[in-house]
């Protein structure tokens, strides 16, 4: 089974950094356009071990699937830097940066959004991270049996 996992607010804590940056510098409307924003996100609780477990499980063919912030050219590099920092180089080879997630073939997409970046046309099943069904990584792991 091909399984994709989103980055922002699924593996890395975009919202926390966004809220902190907005409090600190309210005049900056898009803190995600600042140098270092994406590289310095904190991991979501349980994400690193869960993603490693999916990757290690022979029944899953695992990829990270993230849409870019196209107005921030740095985000393409910083996402890659983040993946190596927290998951290691092997995961860099599993990183797909794509603005239309519906173009990718696969069975499962774990994402906090079910539309907006092509999720609505993804042909597999979407596990909406943060929803009542999948509020956290423990719930996802239990569904995936890993
Ligand atoms: Mg996201």
C-alpha cells in the first residue's frame, strides 16, 4: 500500500510557530515567508516515531507529501532540511513536494486538510489528521496497526 503523510500540522507544528511569530511580530502578516520558518518547526507529538514505524513496516510504501508555500522560495529547501534533521537522510529520498496532491497515485493520505491542495481528487482514502476520528498519531497508528 502506498501511503503519503503531509508535513505541516501532521509531522511538523506549523500552527504553533505561526501563532508565536504573529504574537511576536504582528506587523508580519505571513511569518511563513520568513527565513528559517520552515526549517525550525517543532515536530508534532508522536510524529517522528510514527512515521519511522510506517516506513519500517513492509506492507506500507511510505512517502512524505507536502505542498509548498509558493510565495516563499525558501520553503522548498527548508522542508528538505527539516526532513533530514528530524528523520534522517533516507527520508529525504521519500520527500515529494507537489502543489496538487490529487496527481499522486496511492492508497492512503494522512493530511490535516481534505481539500485545497488536490486532496479532494486523491483517489485513495484520506485520514484527516486532527479530526475526531484521527485526533493524534496514536489514533492513526492504531488504524494502521503499527
Ligand atoms: Mg498540512
